[in-house]
């Protein structure tokens, strides 16, 4: 593990490059093999080259640079290169639609964009007005920008990594993460270098990653969870990270794990729930011994061994976060002794607040606060947080920033929970309306409701999670819609399609249901959301 005198992304990458030198830092998995391997020394050199490239493009210190690309080594090089240039990264999920991406670019006032050939179309309107850096350009990382624009050599970097090449301060803005990109409602979480690096280092107390570890990445790097715990923590430790060259479906993942035999992974509940329900549970239920209480545990243990085999037989840390893990899946993992770990946090907390060490936590717990972070339960049962992991605020939004903190300076998570006598946190639900999607995405129902309410069909709308995690819109019909009952079904389907065209893939509606009675409302005319959440 590297020792940092300065908690900045630049110091982190350059110290790692100097310590782990020829060890493989990143690679891509494709068709039962790996390619595009980047060593730690190459990571340091290429990150410096990228910083020089940005400067040559006119990017100045504190300028914002958008990162809109799939997971790949070049994403990481760009991320650290932006930091070394003293600029601010603006990572964006590739699932965001064009309108959302452009809204973010406008709100952040980005000075350049880093894209791939596939994602560039989402922000094509800005081409010509600001520099476009194509990350999958095969010549990008072979250009000798280091000698042209920055006389410091790789040897200089190793001898004096932080002082000569890191322009940032610990409390400078490092990254802006947009939890919502819809026009007019963008909310950018401003994270400092200290926020990110502190959290990555604290995460090592839970995810004990070492240089010998093999990490498989399955969550988008634009997600703070993956960027901090799945990227920064392994780089601090000198581990090797593998990215997939296509979306992580089971068809891709299972062969990848057999080939790579990963020792650690951080993921969202949907990943393990799908494997359990598709590949494990049916086999258990088909086994006669599973029907008897006396022999059921033997079947479960055998199934746990099968799960470990599916994942390459080397897994020792399986981190789960971003959304609640289903009860049945967690109980199975607990019963089999699988090395899973539950973490809790938000983008605003960089993101980790609490975490669990495999085998050493009670069922349904999210664990204890990470070292250096405090957690308390407010008067309304709200989980509140204080520590170096808490964001600087919402970018260019003083009002929302003020609302996010208590009068005595604690961050208000909007989640409900409780602490046991040992300090273990148990999540009990949401205080605010945001819905956590199956892969950990933040879904803001009010935004979808505003789009629905613009239709002549809709008098009132409410978006809720269905019993299986799908998104459902409940609507009260307008008087005009009630007079057109003959074509109502077609109109409702058309409404759903039109609404979904304006939404990111993870926030699209599964169906629209007609609410026969008006919604129950508070005295201030707000719908009482909790009355309409569906039960299993």
C-alpha cells in the first residue's frame, strides 16, 4: 500500500506508478482473453501525457472536463490526467440521453469532453465549440505529448511524484458527479480530492485489497461507488483491474470469471440476485433433499460451493452496495459462508458511510461507520453523517446545499435507519422521494411525474417502485381523458412510449396504471407517497 502525504488524486496515481512500476494496473477482457494491458508505470506516464494534452487543448486549472465513456483503461488515464492538469472531472453515465448529457455540460460549463466513438453522438452539438478527445483513438496514447508539452520525464515522476506534477490541493474541487441530468433539475455533487482519497483509503479497512488481488469491474466508472471503491482503493493497493469490453450480462460475466478467477469485486445487488435466482435456486429446489429441514442445509452448502465455482473459485471479497440486497439472496449468502460485504453510502458521501467485513456482521446490517466518519440518527429517524467523506456541496446550487445539512453541520442522507448497541447501521427506508434503481442508480420520480403531467390525459401522477423493483406510474385521468375512453388504452401506451423516450434507460416506466380515486394529499397538496408503495 502506498503512503500519501497529500490526499489528492494526482499524488495517489503518481505514488502508485512509482511503487508498483511494471505490475499490470488495468486490462480489458474479451473472448476468453485479455488485451490492452497498462502497467502502473505506464499509467503514471500516460496520465501525465493526458494532462499535457489537456493543457495543449486550452484546458486551464479548475476547468471542468466531461468524461463520457465506457469502462476502459483510457477512462482511468483521462480521469487521473484531468486531476494532474488541476482540472475537474465530470464523469457521466453513458445511459444518459442526449438531453441530459447536454444539460450537464451546460450546467458544469465544461471546457472539453472525453468520449469514445460510440458516446460522442450524445454530445455532438458541442463539437467544434470545445475540444473533443476520442479515448478509443488508437493513436491517442502513443502520441509523444509528454516531451512536446511537458519536459518532466517518467524518471522525474518516480523520483519526485507529487511535488512536480500535482497541481491540486486536498480541498480543491476534484470531481462533479451528476445524480440527475434532466433539463432544469441537474444536481451536481461537488467532491474534493480529500473526499475521494480519504474514502478510498478508509475503504481498505473493509475491502482489504492487496497487490496480488485481481479485481473484476462490472459497474460504470461514472458511478462514485465504482470510481472510489472499485478504482481508487485497488490503485492504492497496486491490484490489477479488468474491464469488460461489453455490458456485463451473465453470458459475458460467467465465462470472464472462469478465465480471470477474480479475488475481489464490488457490485450492485442485481448482479448477485440474478446469479442466485437463475443459476443456483432452481438447482436447489430441484434437489429432493432441499425439501427436508434436516438435509436442506447440506444442499445450501453445496450450492454455495457451486456459486464459488461459477465465480472462478478465488473470490475472497464480494462487495455489495448501491441498493438494498434482497432478503432471500442475503440469507443464502450468509448460510453458505460466502465472503460478501454490505456497504452503505451516497454520492454525496464519496460514497461510503458504513461497511461490513465479510463474515463479521449481523444479517441485514450495513455495518459500522468507516474510520474517521460519524453517523447519528436524527429526530425523525434520518441517518445523518459527518466526516471527511462528505461533499463540498451541490455545484452552483447554494439553496440545495443549505437544505442538505442540519444547522449543526451534519449531512442529511434522506434515509431512515437505526443503530444497534455495537454501532451497526440498519436501513429502514427512504425519507425522501428518490428511488434507488436495481443497479444502484438514483431515480427521481418527480421528474418523471412532471413529464407525465404535461399530457392532456393526466390530472395527477405518482411514480413508485413495483413489487419486483420495476417502475410504475399511477395516474388520475383528466376530465378530457375520461371523455375519450374508446381510445384510452392506445393513448396510455403511447403516453408511456413518449415519456420513456425522454428518460435514461434505468428510469423508464414499466407500465402505467389508472388510479380510480384522487390521491390522498397533505394540507400543502403533496401526495402522501408512502400510502401507494406496493407490497410484495
